[in-house]
């Protein structure tokens, strides 16, 4: 064998070994990902398939697990799309998601700015501010029910003491006020998420920007508008998106405080699914509403991801 042939053979062997090693790595990755894929199919994809299948039958809740012998149809979707209650629930959902997310953001931004400053007992203030986040939703809802109560509620007590109202307001059973009670309760429960995320973003902004702005004579408000907010842009996008998704599927707070009333004034799409399935026992129609809610949340998620990709890249 000539020296050139031997060199060629020696070069081919390492290449063959590297390709075999790469193939072995790929098989290892597939084996490691396989259990996760199986779990995703079992816990997410399969229930979605079952929900879609259930939505095609007119079935009661207690018959949902039995074999369905009737013909498949889109009657449940037709009933939903022809119902004015469905469109009012969409409006309530949109209003609830947008306003509660915006209020939680403003609340969280204000508290983040507060605890980012240096003052005595700052650690205690930080702990106190994030306390609502660790309170269970059921307990938080009961607290706000007591605060908004039309007879013994503290909010009515202070409003009357300040002379702002002459008689107690029945917030929870008033058609115009009920939606605001659940919005305030939800924003109070979720604003610490914004506080923590925005505070971490503020502390990651270089102090040299603020020092240069002070030397240029910029006021505190200008420093906030020109440095802090632009530096938090990506964090605001992510936290607002996640908070909106959480508000979209919120049920517990509204169910406990108002049950969707009065006169469906606080019935969001998620609560309508619960009421149709577990209150009216119409499992097929509840499943159809679930399919519609899934499609809407998927569209919201797709839009949010596209916006975030534009901001990040």
C-alpha cells in the first residue's frame, strides 16, 4: 500500500467513527425525549382528542364515560354560535382579561418601582407586597367578598365614612359593579408576578445609564420614561402575555365571588364551560365550548409568540 493510499484510509476511518458517534448521539437523544413525548401525548394530546370527540355528541354529564351510540353532529357548535349568551361571555372575557391584566401590570410596576428604591424596612416591604401571590385563590376570593359585601363590607364602610356614598353599594349583585369586583380581586392576586419580574428587570439595567442621565440633568420622571421602561420592554411583553393567558382561563375567583352573576354579568367563557358541564350537566355542549376556548387561546398564544419573537430577535 502506498503512502497516499494509507493516508486516505486513515482519514476515512475517523470520519466513519465520527459519523457513527453522531448517529449514536441522535439515537440517545431520541431515547431520552421519547418518555417526554409519550407523557405529552398522554396528558395533553389525548385529552384534547377526547374533548373534540365528546363535543360531537349530545350527551349528559353522567353519560359522558359511556359508549356513545348516536350519530356525530355539529349541533352543539350550532347551538353555541346561535346563542347570545356565548357572545356576551366573549365580551366579558375580553374585558376581564384586558382590564385585569392592565391593572395588575400598573399595580406591579408601581410596587416594583417602590421596592427598587432604598429605604428602611425594604425587605419587609418586599415580603408584604408579594404576599397576595402565595394566598390560595379561594381564600383571596373570600377576603374580597367580605370587603365588597353590601352590608358589612369594609369598602362600603370607608366610602360612607368619607361621605362618598349615602347608602351601601351592593357590589357583588349589582350588574354594573360586579365585573369590577372580580377584576380588582384578580389583579390583586396576580400583581406580585409583575412586581417580581419587573423588579428583576430593573436591577439588571446598568446604573451607568442613570448616572449619565443625572449628569445631563434628566429628572426622575424622564429617567423612568427614557431608561427604565425601554429596558423593561421584553419583560413587559412576556409577563403581560403570560398574565393574559392565565386570566383567560380563570374560573375560581369568579365562581366563588359571583358565580357568573348577576344575570350573567360576570360569566366569562371559562366559567360558561364550567356552568354548562357541571351545573347544567350538558357535557357535549361544555366540550364544544372547551374546543372553542382552546382554539381562541391557541390563536392568542400564536399571536403572542409572534410578537415576542419580533421583540427578542
